[in-house]
């Protein structure tokens, strides 16, 4: 009997079948990986406005950067994560920071674009110029590492490139290793750009990279097929010759395909599915606590009832932290309650709040008594956020706060939080650079980025965050971090709930898992045996 599940599995298996005389050249099943995911890229250019999360994976695998983060073993086993403070060359064969600390010179390795052209320093400059001038997230991310203007990027000769620093910033070199500052084949992009200096439309639909993989086929909403670039020289040539990334919206179907062995890897399943798969033991589940990542409840400090710090503290005291971790994340995370009074120099870390209904009720009474409010969350994250919201509503009801829950469609969520008028918002934010000051720069600094959902404005906090970012030594940095975490513990613009785990399910034959800060699959290290 042909069931829907069998039909899907047959369709997924079809790309592995060698056809006719091409069979000798077609990658074998052992050289092909089948990934099933909720949705794929909506563009091939992650620097473009409106690019979806999976576009990070295109950039990661199809383009090279000057630098990359060094892999280190995951403490619990199962693969590697990255060492944020340790860098290694990708397109850069070597690099040297000047004696005055105000520039860095890179020597490029002998690398070739997919087009057959050699990678030159002129390509690196065009690419970094583009990233810091195209606008949107790409430019903001570049600025986060003090990479702000084209004049900083200097071609010395074809194989030598220099970055001049506008200031000494510990985030500059790590920021060159995140996914954004990748290197384009500039001649190919300009040739096809139709006069647009950024070639936005052409690069949205075409890859012009030198990375370990090429895009063989891209069908938005259906699948993306990658093939290995056999000329890649920026790392060890990957074992896998072909990657099929199939888009399947239903998590139950993706889980069934993993359980049946019809798919090799799956990302983005609900936490309960990952827990069940782990408990069943048929497939491997590798989890990494997301660096610089927190599920939190943001409380608007500028409009509405939570302008009163006592009410923000009340929410922090009434949160049912353990229930939230178990009911929404099924234990796939780290509880952010019950931390020490004196913070550590790290982020995220537990706040010094626990579930204490009496203390929370006393604060509400002192602030004038109960009231009604609304809690918003992204419907695209409903698997986790909805059970969180229900438990928060129940807990706040016990101290006289009536909560209405409002699910915002995923496509509208960024627009909604940009208004900065919503009293309570559940959101998960994770920064690519794993520094406490980096997280707070995005979420609580007075520059008021879109991720400062609480609209928090405090010159004292801004001063501490800025001082930490540009601290002259470790002692000064540590002191600034401790002080600003003490401040946010007291002020509570956001109640941290849990540090989530980034999970991936893999068949037992799949090895070489590599976690990356962009949280997309890195095909370059995966093996199948």
C-alpha cells in the first residue's frame, strides 16, 4: 500500500538514483547527504534586505571569508563547536596586526572562484565595501566590529589586503569570521549587475563565490541542491559531494523521515521531537547551548505599566522558570533563574530571581495593584513561545495581572517589535559574537536597535557597555561587565527565561557535526560512513 509517508520517502530517495551513462559520475549515496528542514533560502544573497535565516547556510558553504573560527570539541561529545577567541585563516593564508594595533594585513592563499577566476585583494575590497554600504543587517553587523567605511579596506597588491582600524575594537577580527563579510567574484557580479554597484538582483539569484560548495539547483519552497567545489583550497576538501536540502513544513513528517532512516539530518524540529528522538536512541541528537542566546520576556520601559521598575521586578519574581523550561523547551536549555548576587563575567547567566509569588504580589500591591496587559510573540516560534505564554499568563494572574496573548504572524513580527509600543514581548535573541557587551549593545543599549524591544534607555548602562567594548585590559573589562549585569539585574528590562539548546538530529552514520554561530548546517565538515 502506498502511503503519503512512503511517497514522500520515495521522492526524497529519488535524487540518489544514478541514471544511465551518467551513473559513474553521479555521487553515490555514501557521498550524498539528505537534509530535511522546515524551509529553505528565499534568496542566495544573505546581505540582501529581507533574506531568511537559511540564506546564512548558502553564504557559509558557498562563499569564503578571510577568517573563520577554530573548531573545538563540544564538551558533551557529538562534534565540534567554535572557539570565539581563536581564529584561523580561510582565504587568508596569514595575517599580522600592526605594532600600533591600528591595522591588520592579510596575505591571501591561492584560491579560485567557481567561475575559474583567481581570488584577488580587489575582490575582497569590493566585497567588504559592499557589506558596509549595502544597508540593513549586513551594514549593522559590520559596524558592530568597527568596520564602517570603504576607506578602511586597502588593496596592497593582488595577494595582499589591509584593513585599517577606526579604533581599537576587540570585535573587529572576530567580526571578519562571522557569515556576513564573505568574498564575491566581483568581476562576475559587476558584469551581471546591470549597472547596480551592489549587483543586488543578480546576486539574489546567483552565487559568485569560491566556497566549498556550489548551488546546482534552487527551487524556493522545495529544495536546494549543492555540489562540491573540487577546486576548493581554503580548507580540507569535504567528503560529501552532494547535498540535497529538502523543504518540508511539517515537523511530524521530518521526524518520521529521520526515524525511518529516509533522511540523514534534520534541523529545526520542536524541542519535544528532539527529546523523543534522543530518548529513543535510534538517531543521534547533538545539542549546543546557543552562545549569546536567550529566550526572554521584554517589558516596555517607556510606555505602559512596566515603566514602573517594581512591576518589572514582580514579573521576574513570579516567572515559573522550571515549568517554562520543561513545558516549552522540554529541558533542551539552561534555566536562567537563581543566579548569584555577584554576577560572573559571562553571558547569558542566571539572574538572581526565583519563583516567589509572595514577593511578586507585594511589589504589585506597592505599585498600585493589579491591571491588564498584553503579551506578544512571533507565531513562527509558537511551538516554544505559546506554551511559555500560557504559563506566564497563569503565573501573572496569581498576582493580579490579567494577560491577553497576541500571536503575531512571523512575517509581521519584526515590524511589530520595531514599534516599541508593546507592553510585553516574548522573543529569542542570539548574538553572533559571544561577548556580554555585544548582547547588551543590541538589546538594551540606548542606540535603540530593533532588538531593544523594551525600548530601554539608561545613559549609565550605555556608558558601562561602551567602556567594556573598548576596555584597555581584562581587569577593566571584567569590572564593567559585572557592573552592567548588576544594573540590568536591578532594572529588569528583560527577564531571561532560558538559554536554548541548538539541536540537530543525525543518523548514526553521520559524523563531523560543526556548530556555527549563524546556526545553519556547515556541510564542509560532515562525513558519512
